């Protein structure tokens, strides 16, 4: 009789109650939308073209942080009143931070040890926050320090690439990567273009008399 009671099926220990509790929040605070929550009984996540393109745009604008400074080095040297040799440390430290971020965040590999959604949210938040002192500081030392830190956390594209490969169906993985990876390369171009356009606009806005004088001298020749 006792043996039969031990073998008796207990409703509180059904397979559904023994299932793992899958996360419903990020960092214990930010709720994850229900349609984005993982559950083994749910159908596979739909990785559509819109989400794929958003991965590409995210890669573009994050990696652009590494190259905004390069066309502005002359203006930065004038702003901090330092030589060109000293201001040339800025792009060097940005790229050094980027290399350090790749080494510590990816080769570790932190992207495989923690949930990629939380990792992406964290490094994007850090990248945005650390960019604020770059616009406010008047000290070259602080500017160099935060340039290194911004480069260190600008590794979001390298986390998005394997995430896109995981989310995309097997027959669409190559096309998914072909959308995200060009976004990374396009970030280099858009950063150079944006910085050059901004530099030209500021030059025209701050010194219109100089350009009008040049135009007057040019016209007077005829």
C-alpha cells in the first residue's frame, strides 16, 4: 500500500511545472515583450527583413563612433590649443579601445557566456553615456580617456553578427549576414562624410566674411 502511494502520480510535479523559468526581464528591471520571450514550446522566432535591416543600421551608427574624430582633428587641436602630434593620439586611442573591446568582450568570449540581448543593451547604453563627456570636457586628458572608453564599448556590430546568424533561418543565414556586415563597413563612410559636412558647415557659419572676401577677389579678376 505504501509503495503504491509513492508511485502515485502527483499533479504538482507535472512536466509543465518542472520546466525552466525563462527570463521575462532584462537586468531584472526592463520587461521583455512577450513576443520576444524565448520558450521552447513557441514557434521559431520570425527574423524578417525589417529586423535584419535594423541590425544593419545599428551596426552603421555604432561603428561610426570610431571614425567621427578623424576629419575633425585640426578643429580639435585648435579647440584644445594643442599641437597636431598631441591630438593625433585621439584616433589612436579610439582604435586601441576598439581592439581591447574585441579582445575582452568577444574572444573571452563574453558574447557566448551571457545573453546577447542584455549585452547589446548594456554596451549601447555605455557607448551613448560615455560620448557625453566628449562634448563637454575642455581637458585633452579627459577627452583622450573617454575616447579610449568609447572605442572599448563600440563592439555592438560584432555581437549583432552572430546574433543575426542565430535568429535567421538556416536557409537565410548568409543573406542575413550580408545585410548586417555591409552596415559595419558603411559606418566608416558615413562617419567620414558626416564629420566633413559638419566641419564645412561650421567653417561657413563662423567665417562667412572670409569666403565672401575670397569670392570678391575671384570676381574682381574678371
